[in-house]
C-alpha cells in the first residue's frame, strides 16, 4: 500500500479505491443501475433543455474529432444535440 506522508496514513486516493472495491463486493448490478437512475433523475430536475443540447453538442464535437471521421451519413453534431435536448425535455414533462 502506498502512503503519501511520513505518518504512514492512507492517501485519499487509496482510501477511495479501497472503499470502491468494498462497495463493489457488497452490491450487484441492480444496485448500480438504481443509483444511476436516481442520479439521472436528479440531474434532469436541475437542468434545462439548453444544458442537454450543450452536452450533446460537446459529445458530437468529440465524436467528430475522433478517428471515425465525417461523411458517414449520420446526423450532424448540432442536430444530435438539439434532438437530445428535446428528448430530455419531453422526459421531464
């Protein structure tokens, strides 16, 4: 175990890793799906359509900058962001 100071105390990173490993041993896939769903619901309550359009656009830009290239017949980044934002807005209604 790596220690980050002279007092032989556990680093924050190491404590987090160990805690995550212990949690993973005690919980199944359904647990993680449930907390993921709750987090998504909380996020959708705290953000508006423009938030989802922006993150959709950023994701599209990142994808567009990847090795997949463009011209493959898929929708534009702007359209993907707009559609994603509209879909999330409909889910919140």
